[in-house]
């Protein structure tokens, strides 16, 4: 099933010039970038985006990290895009990520884990709509 998912290359990935390698990896694995936007997130945007984690102890660190520099926001499309993107990214904690995944290869810590990806169809729709036109949610 062809679907869309949301992805962010976080400030640590942008700062270390990993955009091309990461996007290339998504494309090699059959995902297509159908929308992209380079942006520096403000505190309000980041807090709203990560509102689901508001009560968690790492919320402040998450917001600080994602607002520390520019990010690349993307909508990816492909066969089972949500699951495929999550497999390509690897576990949230790079120490637990499988060999060859983006987080294993490039992440420096759990706080600077280089990429974000939606975890479910509902989340993908909400996250895409947070940053892009409603027509891209499809």
C-alpha cells in the first residue's frame, strides 16, 4: 500500500551536513520526497508538534534540541512508507539501533538522534498537516 509519512532531519544532522546522505538513503530504499522545507522551528511550533510528550521528563530537552538550528521537514511517499521509514531510521536510542540504520550510523546520542519519523498513519497525517498543506496528507 502506497502511503505518506513525515520525516525530519534534525539540527544535529543538518549541522553535520548529512542531508544528502540521509535523503539518498530514503530514496535508495524506495521512498520518494514529495515535499520538503528547510526551516528553523520556533519554540511554539516545536512545543505544539511534540505536545504528545509534554508530560514526559525529556520534553524540554526535545524542544531545545529541535529548535537549536535549521531542520529539513519532509513528506515521504512509498510502499508501506511509515514502517519502511522507521526501519531505515532505527531505534530511537542509537545504542539500540540496528547496524546500518541512520541512527546507528549518524546519531551522537538519544537526545541528538538525527531524524524523526511518524509512527502510525494517524500520527503521519497530523504531523504532515502541522507543517504542510492539507493536500499532502493523502
